[in-house]
């Protein structure tokens, strides 16, 4: 390439400077002015041109250390004899600017100050030695790969600029592994889809933010190009994580090469001689059907092929098949999930189309609703859409993301096995170490941006506190699980049990439940006490003797009380109440199972606090089996049934009832076959046993519904969770009472986004009431509390159309994500905050109640929120 900069004529693609001999002082002054405007032509006299020729330009559209940018400069005097003032130590220097026009190399800074005269005769051409750009900065380090503006500056003021893209060596983490896979349509001889995956096989997360920019170098036959980023679009690779970083199509007979700078990946496939088809057309693929970067459940991918002439001339295109354009889709594991050929029959046609340069020809493709060929909804992840025009040998591809946190019935639960341990790091820090494995290698697909959910359950199995952790990633990522002999261990999770001086939990015994937030969920529970010495003996440091253990046989039956569910079991004429099963976190009592249990005496649970029967803790399950009645077996008449006498406490009426065990078993058998009869039958049977003194569904049910109606009358429009919290009812209780009140037409509901509001049915409040006339309940959190500060931030950001994530709130408020998660859940429970999935992350916004609260409460000033 030859470039000429003619200053006197003001033309040519180069920037150049030159001057006539006007004396040493005027020349020095001109050079000083020139130094202020590097790259600009400032001389107004002279006929000296700077000619620059690029030596041995590479076949690839980039330069690299083995094939650098080399320039051959020359000065040509097209006018009379001229004298120039030059620096003999540095006749030429390189000044380099990045894509943001920031100087990254100043070649003049290391050049010593020298002066010397240079005479050029009329018509003389002066050739200089070749100038090679090192692609390094002043410290000798490689510049980052990318595009730069390289200015060759002569000491007399002449300059020439070359735009150059470079690929410099990049040191990628040695622990990461690249893998190249190919896939093809079933029974097709068409194009191959090449997929490059990046895998972290280690037990530690790998930070990618410090890795220098890197792009794949891709060659298909004689066509060379730079591909996507070597590290994909993520900042961190989790243990075992695999991501798709590059995909493209090529003919099966093409020679293909995929490399990275520094050759961490060097893939080459030798090609065969191929008869290339007509290249008079260029092909494009346009995708639509969604305004966001990712698709979700219920959305449809709409696509079409565009054909344009390669040149500015019209092209006549012939088609002999009705399947002019076809589409097939592959997931990021290389599995074919959709093929338009499977649902369409091609017919012979005779069609001619004229493709003009001013308007591309569009060929529609089938719509895809993100279901595979087996009728199952696909999982979250990256999908490659490959479009073909088979008759003309054209193909192209694009990738789309699909996000879904909904349960997928086509994915089996507990495919992966989760194991975890708990250990106290200090008096306030609980460490969780988790490993996941499978019998065979398996790609675990994550369904949430977070990896784990941590929940703390009390002795009644109610969730006291919960949060998600290892977040700020993206849903749909996949983790390669090794076999059980090589389990995958995640980063340790530290839980601060005291935050901002406030304990997360009241003192007591708890169960920690850890769940993998994947499409195939897996959970594990672990018992612990808070504080860690809770329940230990304090008398002179001596431990209490272990309670005696004994065996009981029977079936547990549950009774719903105001404090929760009280479970009882009858054995050898005595009734035992269940206190807990702390050492058996995965066991739950069931009325459908009869078993043999090892128990020990323990304090009564809150749900069984009104009864005098002894309470026990289950420490071992010897055996459990279904207690379903075998109808084919002959009836067995038992001997005289045992008699059970249970004395209630002073809070219940003193009733003594003698009941036949056979009558109770018949009642249980009937209840087991009908979910609607189970709770009423249980309550009735236990009434005969003397455990209760009144029917909860009659007297107590009407009482609870009266409380509910009174609260709704005073606070119309409450959300479901706000009612649960205000009235201290369980989820099942309040659901039951609301259904009864709705059936009796005392209350009605209205959807509010993903939430539901409840209103009393009156002549002023009814389903036909305009939304703007519906009231919202008044709630008053402290604006100086952390919850008040969260509301302030959400109100301020919402006014700007911004909705922060949990991590962003934690960073701005300088609090831990665990603490922010706790308060966000509380605000959600009271109907003030709503969580929405936006893009790949969960973001938070205010509900109507919260907006009304902030606008009507003087304590929340606009100045504070801003």
C-alpha cells in the first residue's frame, strides 16, 4: 500500500507537514506550533511529500507479533531545493491512539533532543529504513488486542496515520479449558455448526475481569476474521461452569481454524476440495418477537431470512422447492431441539425471484415457541438459530437467550445429589460447605441468577428467615457435574448470624435448608442451634445425663391448632405427642405411614402445648411402611380393644372418653382416601379422644373469619402476605378462611401485578369499582430504619425509571446482601415491595401502597429520597 501526502496541494489520504527555508528561528517556531497539533497539517509552504508503503500486509485483517506492521517511509521534494531541521537521533517515531482517541504511546517522550539540517534537492527522493511497530507500550508490555490509530511522525513535522487491528498474546487462566464441538442436522449433508465452550473444571471460581481483551481468530478456507470474546460475556466462572463463547457455521468440506492469541486454543480441521456455489447473493437472519435481550415463557421467536445481491446489480434467483428457507435450532450442549423440516412437507415448484439491491428479499421462517420436538419446554440457556437456503448453499446463524425460573415438568427432580456441612467459624459466623455430584457426568442447568437458597426453619417447619446467595450471575448457565467419585465443591458460604447488632434469629433450635436453584432442584437440611451453645447445661459445667430411649410403633396423626400442627401417635394404650426430630432433618411425620420409632422424652412443641400427653423426640426411624388397607385380605376381629384415657390441661375442658381403636382406624382409613375429609376427620377423632374441647372449624373458624373481616374492613386492599402477618395466621389457615368468605360473598379479590388484593364486598367496594377509587391500606415504617432507607432508594430510583437489584441496594446502603435480603422479604410480606424479573436479574420496585405511603407521610421527604 502506497500513501502520498502532498501538503501544497492539500490532497491525499495522509496527514503531512512541510515548510520552505525561512530561517532557523521561523522553522523552530513552526515546529513548536506543530507539536501542539499532532496529526494536523499546519505548514502552508513547501512541496515535500511523505510517502509511506505498508510492507508485506498479512492475509488476515489483523497484525500480530509474528506478522507486525512494517512501514517504508520516504520524503519526496517536488519543488525547489529545501532545507529541513530534523532530529538525527529519532527521524521517525510512533504515536499510538486507542479507539477512544487517547494516546497510549508517545514516541517523542523517549527521544533525546538533537538538531541537524537536512537538504533536499529539487526532485530528490530520500528513502528511510523500515519502521516496525512493536505493539508495546513505553514499559515494554504488550498493548491490549484491539484497533489503534498508529501515527508515523517525522521530526520535521510530516506525519502519516494507519488504522491497525492487532492481536497480542493474552495469558488466560491455565485452569480453564476450551472445547470445540460440531453438530449437524439429522440426516443432512448441509453445514456444520461449530461451537466453542469454555469450562472451569476446578473447585474455585475464576475471576475473568483481570483478563486482557481477547478475540478468537477464525479462518474458514481463505476467509479470515476475528470472532467473539474469548471469555464470553461473564465476569466470573463458577466451579464446574461451562459457557458457550463462540458459534458459527461452515461447509463440511471447509478447512477451519480457531485459535486464541497466545494459543491457549489451537483447533484446526483440514478441508477438502469443495465446489463453491454461487456467491452472487448475501444472506442475513433477522430475529424478533421480544423487546428484551432474552426471551421468556409464553414468548415466540419470529425470524426471517433476507437475501441481497453481493454487488449493486439485480440477481435472478430460482427455486424448485417450496422449502425455500429452513431453520434448525441447537442448544448450548450441541443437541438439536428444533428442525423446521420435521413439521413441513416440501413440494416441487418453479419460482423465479428478482432480488434488487435497494430492497432485500424476505423469506419467512417458522415461528418457535421454545418447545422441543418432544413437546417439552426447553430449559434456560443459549440457543443457536441456524438458517439455510439449501438450493443456493447459503447459511447463517444467530444465538438467543431463554430465561425461565418456572418449574419444568419434563425435568426430573433430584437428578443431582447435594451434600452440605455446617461448622461454626466463630460465635457469630456459620460456615456452609456444599458439594454436588451425580452418578454419571451431567450438566446441571441453573434456573435463577443465584446458586443457592438458604432457609432457616423453626421447630414447626415454618420459615423464619431465607435469602439467596452466590448471586449476580445469570440464569441458564450450566455446570458440569462430575461423578460421585469426584464431587464438585462450591465456594464456602459464611452466614453472619448478627448483622448491624441484630440477630437474624431468636434463640432456639433450627433447621437450615439449602437448595440448589437449578431446573432439577435438590435440597438438604441440617439441624443447628442459635446461639451455638443454646440448650447446653449450665450447672457447674456438668452435662445432664442423656434421656432414656424407648421404642414406639404406630402412625402419626396431625391436628391443626392455633400454634401449628400437633402430631400424636398411639402405642400400647398410651398417646405420645411429637416434640421434634432435630437429628433427622429429612424425616417428616405422615398419616399414610406406619413405623417403628426410637424416641426419647422431650419438652412439648408449641403446637401441642395444651395437652397433657407426654411428648417425645424421634431420634431414629427403624422402619416405615404404607398403612393402606389390603381389601383382598379377610377382616380380622381384634380382641378387646385397648382403652385410652387422656387428660387435657386446665385450659381445655376436663373430658374423658373411652374409644375403640378399631373405630379410630376406620376413621383414619376413610380420611386417608379423601384429602377433604382428612382434617375434619382428624379433628373429630381427637375430640373423642379428649384432646380438644371444641370444634375448631365451627366456633374458632367463625371467630378467625370475624377477625379477618374486621381487619379487611379497617384496611381494605391488603395483600395476602400482609394479612398473614397482621393476623398471625398460617398460609393454610388464611387461604381456607378467605375461600370460605369468598364463597359466602363477603370478600372479593383483585389482581395487582403478581400480587392479589382483598376487599370487603360492600355497595361502595365491589369488583366493578374503578381502580383509582379503590383504597390502599396505610402502613407506617420508620423512615430512619433500614427498611425506610430501602423504600427511599426504591422511590428515588423508580422516579428515574431505574429498579435496583439486591446486590446494588446492599452496596449503596453499605450492608450485607443477607441483611438486605431479610428486609426486602419483610417489605414484600407487608405488600410494600415487589420483585420483578428484568433481563437476567431480579429487580425491586415499590407497590401502590408504598408509593401512597411515601407521598402522604411527611417523615419521608423528597429531599431525603433524592
